[in-house]
């Protein structure tokens, strides 16, 4: 088939450019000793997620349970669900997925943690937990290091949960370099306070996960971050310009 024969509208992907994007991100993460856990929201295709893993990603990030189930069925078994899962039906599905894969979930409330713990306990599975920080985007997360620690202490006492660390999404960084530098300083101040608070409480953080495509190649400048979750980098749409 020729490209001129496609029905419109159609999505057309240049695989050579895509592979260059994957290789460049993987090289940056390798150079800066960062784990790469790309968000698959830009494609939602297991075959492309497998290409990301083959190029150096340690696992993937998804937005919701349905996406996690599709990726699991596609043979991917290390998945972070980046939004809180609440409600009996959804937490039960989550616990069932966790029987078959290494599943972690981000959350920002005791209510969500207790619901996931109860479902995982019933199912006999274990679920990793990252607490989301609000670093200024104002969508999800906690904006105070003491609240982070208080929730982490609750999570460590709940059955069937494994507290892993912290995560954040700098979604408000879609600005110019000078403004990003100011915003990054504010985020780093919060990160520093949080790292110090957890160190003082002797509660280890195995993962500090940050990420977005606009900040991907500045990831090493965020204090304490050891994992990144860019999404759009696989294609690079107009937002990244």
C-alpha cells in the first residue's frame, strides 16, 4: 500500500525517527543512571511498549486499569499505574492483575491506600505504592513533606502493600528555559525537604520518580530522582516544540 492510498485521517509514524527517539532517551538515562519507565499514553500499543523495553526501559507507566490489562496481555509484567485506584470493583481488578505482574500504583490519600490494601489482602497479592507529590501542577498529590511522611507511615503498616517511594509530574513545565529553571528550583526545594524528612524518619525511598517529556533531558537536575516517566518522547508531537 502507498501512503497516498490511506483513508484519511490516518496516523503515520516514521519508524526510523521513532527508534532514534527511543535510543536517545535510553542513552540519556543510562548516562545519568536513571531508570526509564515510559508512560504509554501516547500510543497504548503493547508492541510499541515492548520496543521501549527493548531499547532500555525497565518497565512502563499507564494511566488506568484497562491499559494495564492490555499491556499485561501483551506480555509486559512491570507496570506502574500513575493514578489512584479507588472503589471495590477497581481495587479488586488491580489486586488480580498484581497476581500476574509486578504492579505499583501512585496515590495521595489514606482512603485509596486502605482500599487497595483490603483488595490485595483478599486476593493474596502484593502491590507497590508510590506517594504522589504535588510539585506545582495542582492536579494530584500532596504539597507538604510532613503529609507525605504521615501517609507513608500508614502505608507501611497496611497489609499487602509495599511502600516504594515518591513520584511527581511536573506538568506545568511547558514554558521557556528561564521559567523552567525557576520552577525547577521550587521543585528541588520541596524534594530536598522531603528527602531530609524521610531520612530523618529512617524510612527509605527506593524510588523517586519524576517525569514528563518536556523535562526529560533535565531529569538529572531534579534532586534525588532515580526514575523518569516521559511519554510523548516516542513520537514528539507539537507540544514538545
